[in-house]
């Protein structure tokens, strides 16, 4: 586990202290305290880091030309790849991903029956 820098702890402590003093006791919630601490941290220049391992896998599909798996765009096409001056001919082709592959939508009940 990474140690939290002393400066960040001081900012969180100040935010919680401010929250306790400015918010009536009957309106105080853990979420409200967390939001105030987040507000103070962001305004002090601290940012949020999400490790790569917690991010959802992005869907990929094999290029029909070079056979390498590339990212799929939001439009459902294989992402442009290859040298900028001479992209792979398979760039931009519709992506085929097997049902159940990570990041692909599950078929609806109607689609499963056909």
C-alpha cells in the first residue's frame, strides 16, 4: 500500500474540520464529508489516479488484413493502424467479435432465439 503524503492528510483533515463546523449535525453524512474532502483536494491541485488494472478491458478484434487484434472504435470499426503515411488496408473495417468476448454487448433475448 502506498503512503498518503502528509500534505494530502492535512488537506483532508482541514476539509473534514470545516465540514463539521459549517454543516448542522443532523445534516452531516459520510458522503457529504467525502465530497468536501474531494473538493478541497482538487482545489489544492491533487488529482485522481485510477490504476490500469481497475479499468474495464477495451474490446479488440482481429484485423482481417494483418491478423493483429486492434481496438474497436465507438462506431464498431477496427481502429486505424499502421504507418501514418500507409495505414493497414484493414483499418476501418467493421469489427467482428465473438459473442461473450470481453467488452462486447450481450445479445438480447430476441437475438438469442434466432
